[in-house]
C-alpha cells in the first residue's frame, strides 16, 4: 500500500468519484426518513455506508487508514490530557477545601516585618 499524496491522491479521488458514473443502480439521492422500510437491512446499511464515503480515504478499510500529518502523536496527547486533568483538580480542590485554598493562594507573613504608612495610623 503506497501513501497517497499529491497527484496520486487526486487521481484516486477522481477515480472514486467517477467510478460508478455508468452504473444504472447508482444512488442519485440520499436515503430519506422512511426509504429504509423498502430495503433489506443489509441494503440499507450498505447504502448508508456509501453515503458516508465522501473521499477515497473514507472508502479504505480501517486498518489501511493513517492519521493526519498534523495530528499529534500519542505522548503529547497524553501529556496534554494529564495537564488538563491536574489543572481541573487544582481548581476543584480550591473550591472544595479551605485548607488547600489557603495553601495555594496565601503565604504566611511575619507581623514584625509589616510596615504601615503614617497616614493609616
């Protein structure tokens, strides 16, 4: 199986789009709300599958499909998920626990080091 890029991909998509142009049983309209009652279960499933196939890549079996070039790999996706979950837990812990909220948002001050301006006295 060769990776489809550039002209190879465009040629394959053209062949897929025009592959059934001379077929007398070609589907010309989408399956309606009650059209499925006139078909067998297998025919209706096949017709719905064909309606979902927009490009040649949609018609490939699942084991032959590859992810997009711009899709992140597994490790960055996993790390992003972990960071999002930890962030959500920190926000929720601040809401649920007063002790955790004070530990995160406040720091202890020495009273001896505090200098008040003369206007406040």
